């Protein structure tokens, strides 16, 4: 009888597949980390203008002076 049983062959194949999957997973994680996020590509988003308190005070006092 041959010293390598079918069970040993299956177990070795299983170990090889697990190791290959582990290496591919590490490689994919590195590629994903190196790839820029879609939101960071291209032109940056425009700032939403927020009213400034000083300008609101000036506008409110001008409107109050007219009335």
C-alpha cells in the first residue's frame, strides 16, 4: 500500500487552498488600501456657504434703519 492515503492528499490540498486564499486576501487588502476612495477623486466638493453672524447683524440693522 502506498504511504500517502487519499485522506492525506485531501488534507494537503485543503491546506494549500487555505494558504492560497489567505495570501490572496492579504493581497486584496493591500490593493484596496492603496486604491483611493471614490469620494477623494477629482474636484473637491464645494463648501456650503453659511451665513456669518457679523453679516447678519449688519443686514438686520440696515433693514431696521430703513423702517
